[in-house]
C-alpha cells in the first residue's frame, strides 16, 4: 500500500527543482539580474559586434620599399609611422581612424607602420588598434637599425614620431608632417587627390 505522504514529497521535490527554471526569466527581470541563458546570448552578440583582431605583419627595409613603391599603386597612399609608447601618436590616432573611415571608400589606401618592439606584435600593438577600432592594414617595423628605413622614407625625416606621409598614385610624396598631424591640413591634401565626389 502506498503512503500518500511519499507522493506529496516526491511531487513537491519535482516542483521545487523545475519551478525556478520555468520562471527564471520573470524572476531575473524582477530582480534586475539576467537569466543565465540570456546572458550567454548577450555575450555572443557582444562578441560578434566587437572589432576583429587585427593581423599585424612584420616588415623590414625591403618590405617598406615595396609598400611605398608607386609602380603598382592605383590609389593615393597615406602612411603613418607611430608607436604605442608615443603620446602624440596615441593622441592623433582617433583622428586618423576617422580619416580612414571617411576616405577609404573614396579611393584612399591607408597603412600604419609601428615602431614598437617586435615582441609587442601580439600584445600592445593589436590591443591599441582594437581599442581605437582601427581597420587599416597595420605593420610593425622589424629591423635592428631603423635609420636606413627613415632615410628611405624621407631624407629630411629625423625619425621623430609620429610621422605622416601622403603619396599620390605615382608614389610621389605630396604631403608630409612630423609630429601630431593637423587633421584639417591632411584632409585638404587628401581631397586634392581623391576629389570631392563620394
């Protein structure tokens, strides 16, 4: 013969286990906390909207020469030399990201070349670029002595950072600036190359 008390205990146990799961979305909303399922979906959504990790390539003197060579260049090229330890570089970077966003679709190529240590290629440099939401191609100079690169880029450049150079489609420098660039002056120079059409 079954005892009714055992059945009541069993049903109570099942209800106590299943009831919180069935009502967790209401309970979470009332308490201001997110239910676990919604939190995991939210984390996936945040992950998909975050900027993708940027691939940064090491480049040496020959690589820089190839990047700057105008023979295969079909668009104007903007090049910014910078480093994560350089405060003026960090200060101007949001403006350069905006320049890239505004002019890439209008025919401007833009690359950055970091002078950070090669060891920073997987740490400081990509972290900073992600923070800035930078999407332009990024390179890290991998040479023991940067002097030959500096003189190749511009014989008048002493190597101070940041340094910004704008090349026309023939590879000729049409704008250069050492130190924090004046964004309006840079935009004016770019406009002359890409025109005013959108």
